[in-house]
């Protein structure tokens, strides 16, 4: 099992439209430590359902956990 926790700050939240309605939101997070600055002004970008995006606020700290179970 692999578990990676990343801390940073939400820099942007914006909707993606489908038939004129928000289908998902794109959340951009700038990590506390420099992973890669070659991609843009954010380190990771998440596509989340509208219900989850309403829980996140731009400018506040966030923790992103990536977990993978190999078996």
C-alpha cells in the first residue's frame, strides 16, 4: 500500500459546464513544497463533483491524500 499526503493552498476553483450547467469543478492546489513548476501556477489539479467543490474555499490550506492498495 502506498499513501502520499500533500499539503498546500487552494489557488482556484472554477466550474466546467455541461449543457449550460456546472458538471464538475476544477480545483487547483499550489503545494507547500516545490514538486514541479514547469506545469503552471499550480502543482496539482483536481476534477471534483459540484457537491465536493462547495466544501473547499479558495485561498485556504488543503491536504490531498493519494492512496493506492496494490492487493
